[in-house]
């Protein structure tokens, strides 16, 4: 695999291979010394055109665990002109000797555009509303581990709740969950659904309570307060009442159901209970699996030969 | 020791052990290659809610000397909501696999609060006006080395001069110096003294000149110009005249007396002479000892087994 | 060599030695694992008083390739007072154990001033309009490699085009190119020429087209839009028409001629063609050689013994 830019582009074989590799990386991460020399001498450059300390730290930690060197190029969009200037920036950094770029950008498709300008591998760390494939991969890894479902997700019922329209996480999760066999239901007010949901491998409802007790996985999306000022939701309190995980709803979840969230949480909005008190919450495990999954992606793109063993 | 959050909490045995360990680390730092593999595979995360490039660089350098990986999480307080959001942030970073958090925060007690949310070790790098225990430790290491007093500070006379009220450095130094046996005198205008000095192991005076020739250590605190706008001091010139180390006062110091300052200095205010021209100035040594002391703390919290030897 | 602050100060022997060393480093950089342990245990601190992500990343990458530890101290000039405060900052960082400072500052001479305050080596990464010697070195390395001229540049004709007056790159290139034997011509409007060009080892013209077909190297300087508001150029379009590399001018270059630019390019101003379509463009190679040259400088200043071999 040369790039990792979307779940659909990677395809089912690569997704399964990366999930198996992430299992191995998770085992590495549980060792007293979780550092392996697998990517020694490789350079991974994080180029974040949007702030995301969490995602950047996760990629940086994954790269360091594999002994790669990391470079950080943070860009306030004002300091760069559009068009060719972005190209010059990428070509300049690439010329310093970068093996992989990890790209976060507000515009859909930027990782594909950048791949035309450099021979380095490209990892999409979120482009516009389009895709966030390492998030989808870590979500799959979390479900796999929690349910022991390394065979796939056939028959698993997943509800994705909230602002699907503006969510690259949702788009990548829909691709990945359905690729692995899960039945995905989107739960959102109509104003927060994307167009053409009829062409997606999903069911759609506006009634969380109708599906709540049936789901194996309840995936809550971050609700951004901007949506209220854009008049897409009348009121955050109203949103919580209809779509939030409230204390009244928790007991209606199945005993085995998982509660997931990509973070950062808007407590009191999409989640109005302390996740530490929900038995099925795997929100912390998602973050932990993020390291293993990103190690798997970087090793798959840049590593050679056998799986990493621990440094002595 | 699990955490290092205050001198009082650590207690005299730990303080002495850390100072002995810092002596060893100082020896490591004098080697041509001062890097040791003691914490290879450990991750230290600096979480600074207040800017402090010096302290952050000192901790980062200490961690790297021990071959730990470092993560930096800088927070403008505006980007974080209060309360549970801080908790979510810490839990998220912790879930990536952090062995120790180094915390700087404007609020007293934050390092204790954070310790409830993570299994990682906590090092207090300054919380509000409360404590800055690694500063106190490096101050003790500097005095120990300068006077050859590894047995303790019995009979040593230390004057701490300036804005004691708003100084976490002063609070931690008072604890540490008196714990080791020194006689501490606070020298400050009444408006810059903390309440309840009668319950502290200190003498108090408003007359620097009355004690100047008697002290073994003159410890100058940073005078922040904000204090003048808050009307706590009438005028910085007046402050310097009464409490500053002026050219006229230098010759009245004992020949062996040390002059110390936690940095950054407000030259012309609390110190109106060039410290390079004061024979007893150990201000640069304080910075150097900061690395050794922070290496000692990190090794004590995270290391296992014997003292670090040099890498080959 | 203790410092590397200007081409003139280094002198011809050091310049030739560094270029030979850079050849070796370029070979290291072409290896699958370009990392060598040559500076293990050394600390290089980047102190940038002006933003320059490219140059900082280049030095940081060079240091990491040699296994040095790096510290970054970025300063908005507002956070530092002038004069002694700069000194205190440098002395404080130096006291943490820094082997070399890489300094970028808007004022001419800062690297010499700082060298008086620390025993560490100083590398000038650009001071005011004065000097940027590692840029000149990488430019020489690029010409050497492209023309196979490790014997020197005797008879080579170089035109430096544009805002010479405000360019530290131009000043250092003039010194280096002429030191190696090249014939240098400055091509610029009179308002963008420095005073006293008659004392420099250069020819001067305002007519690009008169020299275009004769040059072996066309070196385009960055044209900053500020110059227009300062009324030094009437109009950027006019500037491009007279001094820019336009599509009409490209075919008039000699077949073997190199086109160079220090970056970042103002496309459409000093260069109105896509450099990827100019056969002689070595702009990307300049960036790549920047890593090798900075490795050479750091190794020359801090290394001991023989040339670096690869890590196993």
C-alpha cells in the first residue's frame, strides 16, 4: 500500500490486514518498553492545516514508538497562499527527505492533490467533511477487541447518532463498518443528514429511542455548537433531549452494548452522563487503539520485512 | 514515590534521596555524552496551561537525557473549558500511553486533581501560588554544592526577598530550606507577605539592610510589574531602593554569601547589578542544576533498578 | 571551527572543507537509513527570533540525522525585552547544556553578540540583511554537483537577480561564489541595489536580457511585496516584465544553465513559469542539499574524529 487516504480506496483486504497488524501493535504497546526499531531512519511529517492536538499527538506517538523521526509543520491557513503555494510548501518539505506526510486539511481531496506533488506516502488525518480513515480503523479495532470479532462484523447493529452531515468520522465509519458486515443506522435530525443517504449502505431514522435497545454499538458524534447558530438545530437542549445519551437512556441500552465517541466530547450535549459510569463505554480504549492503528498504518506504508520486535 | 507534587508531601527522606540522585545526574551531565538509556520506552508529557518556555525546556531536556520520549501539550486556557473538559483532555492523553505528566497550571491543587484521573505519575511544575517543588529542589542542590553541605543546612541563614505572597517558588523554598535545617527570613513589604506567616517556620522583616550582612544565602524573588498596577507597591524605583540588590548593597554581603534568583530576572528592579559581577552569584548554576534535579525526579518516579550508566 | 557565522569569516579553506563534507553527508542521506550516530549526546538549540519554518525544519532534520538532540526556542520579539534580556535568555538556555545555537534574528550581528555570552558554538541562520551562510553553502553545493565542479567555480558566470539590497542570501552568495572563483553579476533596479557595489567583487546591470543568454547560473531572489508599498518598485507587474523569469525568457537561457531560488517563491513575480518545466531548475535540489550542508556544518563544529558511518 502506497497511501492511506480513505477506507474505500484501501479496500477490504487492506482494512483487515491493518486491523490484524494493529492487534500486534497493541501487544507491543502493552510491553514495559513499547518502542520498536521498525522505522528507524524514516521521517514522518505531520502537516496540519487545522488544529488537532489529539490527532497530531497520536500520530507523533505512533511514529516514535516505531523509532521514526517526526517533523511537525503547523500552518495557520493565513500564512500560506492558495494553490501553487501549498504545492511549493509540500515540495520543499518533501525535498528535505520525508517518507510519509500525515495531512489534516479543511478541504476534501487535499491528500489526493498532495500525492501528485511528492513521492512520499500520504496518510489522510482528516480532509474536510470527507474522510478520516484512521479514526474508522481505530473504531473497528475497538469493536473487534470488545466483541472478539476478528472474523468481521456480520449481523452487528451500529447506530451512528448526530451530525452526520458535517462529519468525516461518520463517512469513514459508515464505509468501514459496512465493509466489515455491520448493519449501520444513522440517527439524526433531517437537517444534519447528508444528501443521498439512499445511496449509502445505511438505514436512517430520526428516532433514537426506537433503535436504542436494539443496537450493539451506539456511536455518538460530536455536536458542534456552530450548528445551532447556523439554525440547523433549534436548541442544544432540544438536541440533547432527542438525540443525546441521557441518564434515562443508559438503562435502555443492551447489557453488552458499546458506547463510542470520537472525542472531544461535548459533555451535556451529545453525552449527558459520565462515560466512566457507563459499563459499555469504550471511549478511552478508542484513544489507546488509535496509537496501535496508526502504528499499523505507518508500518504498512513504510516498513519492510517482518513485524516489529521489541528493542533490547 | 508515585508523584512529586510538593516538598511537604514528598517529605525529608525523599528530598534527601532526590538530592543525592541529582548529584549523580550532575556527574552524568558533565560527561562528553550525557545521555543515558535509563527511561528508554517511557513517555513524559508536558502539559503547560501557562507559558513557561524555560521550565518546559528544562523538563524536556531532562527527559531526553534519560532517553524518555516526550510529548508537549500546550494549552491556551481559552481552548479548554473548565472542569470535566480538563479531565477529558488528561484522560485522552493518558490513554495514548503516558508514564508521567509534568503539569503547570494557574490553579492551586491541579496536580492533585489530575492524579485522580490517571494512573500516570504527576510532577508539579508549578500550581498557582502554591508550589514549585522542582525549583526548590534545584535551589537546595545549588546551595548543597556551593557550600559542600550534603549533610543538611543546619545553621544556614537564608533570606528570601520580595513578593513572597504571590510566589510558589518562595512557598516551596521555605518548605525545603527549613526541612533541611536552614533558618529562613522573609524580607518584604507587608503588602507582599502572605497571611499567617506566624504559622510558617520563618522570621519576617521589612528591613533588608538589617539582615543583609548576616545571610549565607540571599534569595531574590522576581518582582512582577503587575504588582505596581495592583497598588501593592507604590513604585518599582521605591521597591528597588528598599528591597533590590543594588551596587551599594553588594559589598555588604558576606564574602561567602550566595545570591540566587529563580529567573527570569527583572534587571533594574529586584537586581540592579550585573549578576556576572557578583562573586557569590549562582544563578547560572541554578539553571544547570535544574536539569540534574528533574532527571532525578523522573528517574525516581519512572526508573527501575540501579542508577543510570552512560550509553556506550 | 568554533562558529559558522559568515562565509567571509569562515574563509576559503573552511568553505571547501564543508562542501567536501556535505558531499559525504549527501551520500549518507541517499542511504535507506540516513541516520548516523555522529553527534549522539550533543544538543542543538534552534533560537528563531523570526519565523522560518523551512530553515528551522532543515536544521532540525540535519541535527536529528546526526542523532543530536534538538531544542526549539521560538520567540515572538514582543515577549523579550531588548539588550540584557536577550542575554539572560541565551545564558539560561546555555546553562541547560547546549552545544550549538542556531540563531535567526532580524538584527545584523546578533550571532557575534550572542557568542560573547556562551561557550556554545553559534551557527548563523540569518541575521538581518547581513548574512545567511548555510544558504550560500547549499547554493555552492548545488552548483558543484550540477556542474561537477568540485575544483572551484573559475570562469562560471552567475547572475543574481532582484532585491539584492534587502537580501542576506545575496550577500552570502556573493561572498561564496566569488571566493570559489565565479564571476558574479547583480541584476536589479537601482532602488534594490545595496550601496557600495563598487567595492564588491561583482558587476552590476539593470538589464536582465543583456546577460540572460550568457549566464551559467540564474539566481532569482525572492521579491517581497513590501517593496512595492515602500515605493522601491513601481509595480510588481512591471518588476516581472523587467526582472522576472517569464516564459519568453526561458528559451533564451543556455541549455546547461541552472535556475536557482532560495525559496519561498513568489510565483508570478520573480518567477512566472513553473520551475518543474525548466530543465535547468535545481530549486528542489537546493532544499535537499540544505540538509547535507547543515549536517556538514554541525558535524564540523561539534563532531570529533572520523566521518560518520551509518548506524547498524
